C-alpha cells in the first residue's frame, strides 16, 4: 500500500477558492476542466519530488494498492492525484483507494465522471461543513461521488448516509445555506483537526 496524503487549511480559505475562478480552469488529462488553483497546487507537489518517489516505489511494488487521501484543499489535491495517475496510465483504476474529507468541488462534470470511474472513491462530509459547497454549481463545478454524509458529530457508531449521485440532494446538499459554517469543516470524526498542526501532528483523543 502506498499512502499519498495531503491536507491544507489556511486561516482564510476564501481567497484560495476564488483564485482563478470562475474563468481560471485548466484542461485535465482524459478531459474535463479543473480549477487552476487546485491543479497548480497538486502539480507543484507532484513535480517537486512526489512523482520521482512515487514512480520509484511503484516500480518496486507494482501490485500494491494506492491509497490517496486529503482534507479540504488536500481533498481536492487527492482527487486530482488519483485522477492524474490513472489517466496518464501509471496505475489501473482498480488499484486506487481514494477517500477525501471536506473536499471542495474541483472540476466540471466531465472531470467528475473521470473520478467516478474509480471503483473505490469516497467523499466524506461532516454535516454543515461549508467547503464542499464551493465553488458553486452555476460556476461550472460538480462533485464526484460517492458521498458519505454524517449529519452529527461523527462519533464512533454515529449513523451516516451514502449518496451515489454526484450532487445528491439527500446528503450535504440537504443542509440549508444558513446552517453552513467553518466549525464543522475542522471537526471530523469527533476530532478537532484545526489544532492538529499546533500539536505537532500528535493525535489527541
């Protein structure tokens, strides 16, 4: 198993989400358009050393599953990473395990359909987390499926809903706009992840 992970939550993510939008989109391998900011962030890491390390490990362990995960901006980058390495032929779709948390919309419907080709791909969303609701659908953006939606604190044993549609109204899209906030974005599985970095990435139960 190769874990490829990324997480990034700036103090004020709004400028990041607005950067390059709505016109700043780039063509993604295999088709579709993706947000320039998200794609440039991924390519910066990929071309900054991840590609060489990944291909070296991939050559040594060709049968390993590839687990790709991330939160927030990292979730967008994780989806791009999984899509990229499959579309350029580095990894077959069946070897990818993609799980994102609080992922914003990253590309258009064509891009979403490419990610939907990955059999094991899930977007986890916590209740009224506002980040999965941007960029807006009228701006030409669409989520990939499948969504795992927790309308609670995400404690062990808490119920969740599985939505197969990319913009299914039974999951996070059922949350009224006036309930969306940033607190839920930093609180996943009953853990305050906003303070994770300040704890030097030490898990705190």
